[in-house]
C-alpha cells in the first residue's frame, strides 16, 4: 500500500513474456514496451494498477503522456490494457489531460489496428499513432 505521497517511479524490467514498464510521476510519463503474454498476468500488472490509481488520484493540471510500444500481446493482456485505458479515460472524463502514443513498427499493420481498436473503445482518450522505423536505419 502507498502512503500519502505516491512513489515517484515504478520500474519493472522486461522478461521474455512481459513488457518493460516505466512510470515516472515527475516527468508524467508512463511507458509500456515489449511483449505481454505472462502466465502470471495479475501478478505482473498488480503493482502497475496500484501505482496508477494513486498517481491519477493525485494528478493535478499536468499533461500525461502514455507511450505504448507493444510488439505482441495475448487476450489476457488485451483485457489488462482495456482496464488500463478505462482508468485513464475515467481520469480524462474528470478533467485530467492524458494522451496515448501508440507506437508501432512500420510494417506491423496488426499493431496499428489494435491501437485503432482501443481508440474506438476509448473515445475520450487522445490517441496518437507513431510509426517507429528506427530499426531500418543503416548504422
């Protein structure tokens, strides 16, 4: 359980089946990157929802950016993301300023479509679709 002041940061390292999660209350930046198909999905995401609820309760006039760069996710993770976006949308409906940057690979139409589906379900959230083609650069 959290005390009166929220924790400044939440950092969960990626595993082969779960994403890197990085939430920073000072920068008002929430990031989820990688794959999401953990067998223990509730255990993985419980600290995320706990941190998020406390953060959103104490959020004032700051603008919040949510970067979602999900390469692959299963149906269980889809339900988790639905709950996540619902909490964000509820906060937007209470006057909070939150935008979602759905980051997808240039040739990954499925990822783009999933983001568009979430956008359709959560009309109060502002979704920005960002094509990530950095892997195509010649280094």
